[in-house]
């Protein structure tokens, strides 16, 4: 139940349904730290066969992520997803280590 309260906003803020331009600017930091944003961009890149397209076209199609002066190309989206996943995994392992399973 609680996971749905977390996952539903993450899905809507991942650019899967709405482009970033349709979202209020106050939500942009959440969009940029959301791992689903990068996963969505990477899957679009692969499924739409956009290999060899230039940076501006990829940004206009929502495949490359432009955050100010930084542009994250789809291949780097996979790296961002792995990094975020690793951080979350380490946090979960540390939390699990603190759980008392003796009772």
C-alpha cells in the first residue's frame, strides 16, 4: 500500500506520460533524481532506434535529458540508473544489518 504512494508519483514524474516542459519548475529536482526518468529515456532510445541521432534531436524527443548546461545522453542514463540503484541497495543493506532477527 505504501509503495503505491511512492511509485505512482515517481511514474508520473518520470517523463513516461508527460514531457518535462509540462511540469512545474518546482518539480524538476525530483524529476532529475528519479531513477525512472533515466530508465524511461534509455528505453525510448533503444525501442525507437535512435542510434546515431544528434544531441539536439534526442533532447527534443525527450530521449536525452538536458538539465541546464549538462546533457545526459541515453547511454549515460544506464550509468545513472546503476549508480542510483547501487546507492539505494547499499542503504537497504545497512538498514537490514540493523534489524534484530533473533526473536
